[in-house]
């Protein structure tokens, strides 16, 4: 129960911070008639063109992210201690664990990160400097937290660089999916991000 309460608290803090930061930027610089949620991308896509493209992006993203992780684990560059999560690792499935996975996989990471990277950073840069600049910048910024911990904490520089690149590619594809296939909606990338996170956390639960 303590782990679940800790996860709930950290989830609320993170999602609140992202929403408040986004709202402040919107209020100060970008107030529009369509409102905050349309501005940030939290709406259902107007067409279904994005569904087939989402499947393609999901498969590519899965291969790009999982492949290097399996290789690095096989080579011993990534050890179980590096990916250990005290809240879920090796604990098996239960109601509490499922709630923790939901909070961490969907709310704390997928939703908050998509709003921050694809919504706040990507859309704002794209509006000012064009789609390509927005996509490149948000993908680079998105890639950094996926690889820097391995470089700073564990001194695994090759692992860190590869994960920054692979996460950046995934971020690039997801922004393309949102902007070019889903009328700017964040729903496709939130969905893909959530599914990939759930799979990752589930694998940790099973040990």
C-alpha cells in the first residue's frame, strides 16, 4: 500500500506540474478561442486515418526500443539492477500492482510526457519555426532523459547514446503521426506510449 501511495503522489505531482506549466504558457502567450485542450492537442482526432498509421508506428517503435535493450542486456551492458523498480519488480500481478502500472504507465509517463514533449514543446516550436524544426527539437529533447541516466549514473555511454537516438526516433514518428495523420491530436501518441509502457512495466512485474 505504501508503494501505491508513493506512486499516486508522484503521479499527481508530475501531471499537475505539466498541466500547470502548459496552462501558464497558454495563458500568457497563446490564448485562443478554441481553448486550452484544443491548443495542447487533447481532443479526439476528427478522422480515422491515423489508426492504420498508428499500427505501423507502434510496430516500428517497439522494434527500435526493445531490440537495443535486449542486445545490451545480453552483452551485460544493462544489468537487472539498472532497470529495477522497487514498486513493481518481481512482485507478480495483484490489484495494487495493476493500479500502480496504470498510474505509472499511462498517467505519469505517457500522458504527461506526450503533453510536455509533443504538445507543449513540439507544437509551439512547429508553430513558430515550422513542422520540421518542431519535430526535430521535441524528438531530441524527448530522447535525452531516456539515455542520460545510463551515461551519468552507470557510465554506460554507448547505451546512453543509442537510447537517446532510438527514443528520439520514436518521438519523431509519434509527432509525425499526431500532426500529419490525426489533425494535431495527441491521442495516437498517448495510446502508443501507454501500450509500450504497460508492456515494459508488466515485464518488470514478471521479473
